[in-house]
C-alpha cells in the first residue's frame, strides 16, 4: 500500500466536504443539540452557525497540512478545494 495509491484529487475532495460537516455535527452533539433538523434548533443555532462552520474548517486545515507534510499533493489539493464552500458559507453567515 503506497501513498500514490491513495493520492487522488477526488478522494481528497470527498474528505474535504465530509470532514467539516461531521465535525460540526459532532460539536453540536457534544453541546446537547442532537436534533438539528428541527426548526427550533435552527433558530437557536442561527447566530452561531457561521462560527460552527468556521470551526469545522479548522479540522480540515489540519488534515490538509498533514497531507502536505506527507507529500500527498493531489489528496491535499482535494481537501483544500473541499474547504472552499464551507469558508464561503462561514464568511457569508458571520
């Protein structure tokens, strides 16, 4: 199992899109918001949703820099591109 086998832009993009969402859901679960799909929870989270998205991108950045240090360039590029929608949404919602 070499690093080049897993060095794929599309795999990095999938990781980059899923990781912040999972991180935000895990964070919401730890602060006691298990039912995010209800309207009341969305109204309660509305002021902090931008900050939660930004917090989720930090986990993605850590993974990207780890992949950068491991010289897995295509995978790191995919993770970086996956961050862009979350950063855009976080900037708009802040």
